[in-house]
C-alpha cells in the first residue's frame, strides 16, 4: 500500500484532500466547424480527469487554491503531482469555469469547502 504524497499544483502544495478521484477516459477534442456546430474527434490516447474535494480548509489554503485556479483560466496549464506522486500537465477540466467556496464555522473559526476538477493536458 502506497503512502499518500502531498499534492502539488504549479509549485504550490495543496491542502490534504478529503476526497481524491482519478478518472481515465477517451481523449476527445472538439472543433467548431464553419457552420458553428461542434465536431468531436477522438484522439488515440486516454486522458485522466482529477477531482479534488476539500471539506475543511482555512482561508490561507483557500487562497492558494483560488490563485492556482485563476492561473489556469484562459487555457493555461500547470504541473500537477497527484497523491501517488505521479506528475501530469493539467488544465481546468471542461466546464470548470469557476470554483465555488462554501464557508462554515466550527468552534468560532471560519473554514471552507471546495471541489476542483483538473484534466490532463495533451
């Protein structure tokens, strides 16, 4: 059994996740045709999608996640080390145009919950 590794995104350690999922699927790219319709083309390889869930993070940890998320906007990519220590180049997963932080208090301290989806960049 492997010991979990600290996840790293773009050179910054991420907080310990409450849940981490790795999904492997077909790598599909979409191209917009001249008539405006989308055409999907399957690329010969697979791609991974990572879902990271945090159920209790501090404001400082939230700020790190928010900063890294912002740097992925507009098609940016970053290096990502997963919990197994494997390194990937990732982008925001399709449809992850925003990240939402839900806040709650515990013993008078403010904490946050969030979910981030990253996809392996080809």
